[in-house]
C-alpha cells in the first residue's frame, strides 16, 4: 500500500473541494476549523466509487459532507460536483440518526422524494420497489418505520433506499452505523457492500462518500480512503485500496487487508502527535 500526498492527486470528475477554509466567530474569538482543504475524486465511468473519509473527531469530516449536500457553505473556497456548482446535482445523504418518517410505511418512506417531485403513484411505487428489493426490505414494505417494527439496521436500509430511488450522482453517509451494536454494524457493512455491488454491476455510476472513524470498516468498504488531519482540518493522504470490488467478510483475514489496517493506523497515530 502506498500513501500518496494529496498534492499529487489527478484532477477528478466526480467532486472537488478547492482551497476550502471554515472559520467560526469574529475577532479574537475567531476559530479556524478547516484550512487549505482540497478533495479530488476521479470518475470511473459506469461504476462509481466507494470513498471513505477518515479522521479524528473534530477534524471536519461531517462539515465536508454538509458542503457537498448544500447544507453549508465554506467561509472560503469552492465546491464542485462533476465540474459544476452544486445547483442541479442530485445528492442523497444518510445520517447516523434514523431519519425515516415513523407514521409512514417503508414503501411510503421510500417514495416520499418521488412524491414531492410529482411522479405518478404507479411509477413511484414501481421505482421504489426496485430499491426496496436491492436493500432487502421487500418483506417489510408495509411495516411502519419505527422500532420495534423495524430494527436499527432495517431503518438505515430504508434511508439508503429512499436516497437511492432518486438516482443520485453522489450518496453521502455520515457515520450511518455509529448508533448500531457491533453485530448489526457488521451486517450493515455487508449490506452496504452488496448494495454498491448491485449498483455498479447495473452500470449505475453512484459514488458513495462514507464518513467513519473505524479503520477496518473503511478498508472493507472503500475503494479509496482519504485521511484528514485536525487543527486545522485538511486532507493529507489518498490511499487506494487495491482489493476486489466484490469483497466479502472473509477478506478481513487476508494479509493484504490486515496490512492496509496497520499502515493506516500508523498514519493516524503519526498525525495525532
């Protein structure tokens, strides 16, 4: 594995954050959270990528997602998707907290975006069922989106299906498994990997950008891992994960997987000094 400084990264097609700076407060109370942040992600036609963003708490990982989702603008710098400003690009976002509407069924939750867009009931149900099947929720489509009718992992799958149904160019995931127990988290890693595999096999070029603090999770899911430092936050390494796209959990016992984990741990420890 080779850790490549960001200054050598080729200009991408998927997204770009250029010379981003984020400050809060004024005068003597001004605090700089992010400074000199550049994130470049290349396009792989008809496949997409699974990008993982690693870094210590407070380095600005979630802020990066808020920029790309259009929820926040940087103090300085520019944000582009597919070479264009954010307007007009389709971006879905999954949060750590469950974001489904508990008074609506799984099917009604997944169709809500299409409903807002004015898609006919027949067409939105047909489209929603496509992604309900991909997310392995077909048996639960008529259940209300609340615990205990659905488990935490199932509620997150509803959120994923709802985001994917609008065919986003980019799907943002902000530590979506952070509130899950370890067994459910491992299952959701497998589920997310299976969903992404189905998408790229169908030539659907959706790029996933996944924020996590879990190094083995990043290596398992990611095609590329970007590492952020803190104080101020910026991306310092882009690590390409040279493992099969269609990974299964057995890969975690592979010597190559273990080497990625240890090497990234060393990088993270070095950054914390």
